C-alpha cells in the first residue's frame, strides 16, 4: 500500500476512535445520563449489565473494532515517529514496519481471545 493510503487509513482510524471511544465512555462512565434518557442501565458495572452486553453480538464486535482501530492508529503513529527520528534507510523501514505488524497482530489476536472468551 502506498504511504498516502496508509496515512488516510490512519486518519480514518482516528475518526473511528473518536466515535467508538466516545460511545464506550458514554456507556461506561456516564450511566446516569443514559438512565435519565431511558437508554441504558443505571450501573453498567453490575453483573447483569456486563452479562447483557456480553450476550449481545454487537458489543464484542464493537470492542474488537475499537481494539483494531486503536492498534492501527497507535502503531502507525509510532512507526512514523520512529522513522522520522531515525531517518531510517529503506531496509530499516521494512524492518520497523514488519516488527510493528507482528506486534499489532499478536495484540489483536490476544485481544480477540479475551473479547470472545469472556
């Protein structure tokens, strides 16, 4: 993929992070506002609320999507910082990119296990 497409994906991942993390923060940290609007449980941390979210197919997928876009956005940003600070040659760029892809894939795999196991 070209650098322009990777950068565009980085920007889209940032926008997706705003939406997904915003939804997560509202649901988990502003339960009184949601309860007043009649849109959510009074306490999202009770066992019943957690079990209800876990039983829904939408929440695990949203958590997985949040994990994916956060990993991509963060690791691509880290890649850019490392490459800019080091002035790396072509081979070093490939090495840095490969290491970050492997780390990202491992973190995504572990996160998916956690999300779908529990």
